C-alpha cells in the first residue's frame, strides 16, 4: 500500500505526464506534422486540383480584436487517374479567389508520390530545407521546449518526492 507521500508524488508524476502529452499535442496541432512538411518540401510532385468548398469564420478574441479562421476542401487528380480529396485550414482571412465558390477553382497541389494522402496546396508550408529548419525546427522547437518545461519540472519533482518517500524501495519489494 502506498503512503500518503507516495500518492502525492504519483499525482505529481501523473500531472507531469499529462502536461508533456498536452504540450506535444498542442505543438503538433499548431505547427502541423514537421516530418510531412519536410518530405513535401524536398520531394513533392505537383498535380492539378480544384477547391470545391470553403468557409471562413470570425470570432471576438479576448484581446478585443476580431480573429478570422478559414478552411478549404479540395480534390486532386493524380497522374494515374486516382482522385484524392483533402482539405486545409488556417488563420486569417480566406483568399479572395476561394470566397463564395460557385464553380471549382483550379489550384496546384503538392503531394508525395508514394503517399498521395500527404498533400497541400502549392505554396503553403515550407518550400526548402532552410525554411523548414528555421520555422519548424527553430521556432517550432522553441515553442515545444517552452511548453514542455513545466511538465518536465513536474516529472522531476514527482520522481524526487517519490524517491524521498521510499517509493523506489517499495517498488523493488513488489
């Protein structure tokens, strides 16, 4: 049976794990998949696609300003005749040519030939290794590191508390 100090240490460890998982999930949501972005920057093929639907939304932010978000749905026909449907979302105003779509709007789509479901509208995301290193590794890594610090601190504190409460000896006897 765990002592009250061990239970408190385990709670701290649990919150540390939750924080770290949440920080990584936040980073992936904010920055997108960095590996797919790099693969597209280095070896994408281009195919003709069409934006078939779009929307944009405005919300009042806590800072008193209006914040816009948008999304588009598009399809792309690959050289082998296969059609892939996909979408993209972003912040800010929707590009004018995608507003109030009545007829599909032609676009170029970058995709990975060996995995066409990994795709994006040409010009979005990193366009070179240098740009990827700057945005995804540099800025994205800084964002990830800053958001991980509190969780790692909780994990360290929980481990220290657990050891000082005799938790390591308790686990080795089990």
